[in-house]
């Protein structure tokens, strides 16, 4: 009986240690996941603005067109009247700080350079 109790105690201790190791290897914290989805800012020429769908298109230095959506929370710097001022900034150089949400590029900050 004493041997049975000893074996049972060792087995329980082993299960507890396996559980704690598994818990330590869980998914990374939310802020680390967000950082992984935040690419480098994009700089290029603002070639298109669609206020009705809240999208802009930027032509990058690599001659690639990138589409971004913006929201009411997007910080817009350098354009008069915020998002409404983007319409007058067509052709200007912009830097877009954005995150990836699924397949969409969502602008967190748009800097218009004059």
C-alpha cells in the first residue's frame, strides 16, 4: 500500500509539472501579437482618395500602389481639416502608419508632407 501511495504521488507530481510547462508555452501576449501585425510605415505619393469608402491609395517608391482604409480614429497630420483635407492633398507625399487586419491595411496615422 505504501508503494502504491508513493507511485501515485510521483504520478500526480509529474502531471502537475507537465501542466505548468504547457501553461508557460501558451500564446504570446496580445501586445506581442499586435506588434507582429504592425508593418513598417509606408511613404509615397497620395494618388487617390475615396471619402465615401474612407480609402486612400499611395504609390510607393517601388512603384507599387497600396490601398489603405482609415477610420474616425485615424490620426491625420498635415492636412487641413483632418480627413476632409486629404482631398486637397492629392499628389502630396504621405507616410502611412498602419496595421494589418486580415487582408486590410488600416491606417492608424497619415502624415501629409507639404
